[in-house]
C-alpha cells in the first residue's frame, strides 16, 4: 500500500528509489560526489549549509523525523555521518572562549547530534545494512556509551593519519590530523599512517592565503580530501556485492 505521506516525495525524489549511499553532516559533499562518480546511486547530501543538496538543521525533532523517514523509505544501504566534533575534542574545550551557558548549549547540541547519529547506525545494523561515522581519533565521542555499545555489536574503529590521504595546509605542508572511522564493514584499507618524512603544518589559527583565506584551519581540515573520498567510495561500493 502506498503511504499517504512520503518523505521521498517531500524532498522531490521518487517513491521506491533505493539508494546505495547517503552522507549526513556532509560539508563539502565530496564523498557523495565520489561515490556517484564510481556509479553509486546517492541520496541527497545533508547539511545545514546553504550549499547543501538537502539543507536541514538536524538539531530539531521535525528535521530528524524527516531524515529518519527518508532512511527508512530509501532503505539506503550505507549511511555516513561526520557529525560536528568541536565539543568532543579537548583542543576546542581549552582554546575556545565561551561562557558557561554557551558551553551548555554546545554540549546539548553536540550530544544530540551524536545520539541521533548512533541511533541511525544502530538502525542500519538492525536492518542488515551498513553505516559509518567519522570523528577525530582522540575525540570524546569514542568514549561515549552509544559508541561502546556499537563496538560491542559488530562495529569497529579504524584509525588513519589525514596526511596519508594528502591533507595539507595552504603552503603545501602535510597535516597529520589523526582521524578515525567507525563502521560495521571492514575499513582496514583506510588505516593509512603517516610516512611524510617532512615537517607537518599545524591545524591552528586561520588560513593565510588562497581560496580558503580567513577560514579556520580546523574547519578546512575537516573536509575530506579527494584521496580519502576515492579510497572510501571504493569500500562503500565494494560492500554492494
Ligand atoms: C566536521 S564537519 C563535516 C565535514 C565533511 N566531512 C566534509 O567533508 O566537508 C560537520 C558538518 O556538520 C554540519 N552541521 C553542524 N550543525 C548542523 C546541524 N544542526 N544540522 C545539519 N548539519 C550541521 C556543519 O555544517 C559541517 O559541515
Ligand atoms: Zn604525515
């Protein structure tokens, strides 16, 4: 029976479409673009940025409900969530100048994003589908109960250095930025470690030149590199078999 209301229709997609991949908290959406280039059928890349394919503020219950329904209707085979990590990294806690109230708000929003992400991953697992999340290697999110519960089922953490995937600053200096992916599929090919042999730049302050000038280095370094997306897209599509 056709549902009287369809989330797919609500966002202008056909009822009955089945997606291989969907990226949530997608930022520059490079990962979705690479999956599509390799022949994967992608759902819209979701972020609150004006440039997002599907612009949703995922801190509200109604948008979360819409996204939940989209995942359910599309039976999307793999979802990836790179939820915001500022609250979960010590660097942010120490250096950012915020009042107690601002921290409380940030905490509530951050925990909300994390819990929603974990909830989606658990649902994927229950439905026999795949999923992944990405956070800095030392982020507190990896120590939260939601993740440890996933780890006690069939999820595993895979670690890498971002410089091994070509991350560098505006002067071409490699940025080591230790990252981690958590997934219920084998992502061991993503576990590339630094072999730079030259000094690294620092993920601090703001970009001094080039197209990203003025933006915070930490924000720019959060965008997945092309090499990272290509390697990850291969794994995402390999799991279709
Ligand atoms: C760590 S960045 C992800 C960057 C991404 N991996 C990339 O390759 O560009 C986190 C993303 O979460 C998005 N975000 C933050 N708050 C959000 C909200 N309330 N709803 C939807 N997206 C949000 C930000 O705009 C940002 O793009
Ligand atoms: Zn390196």
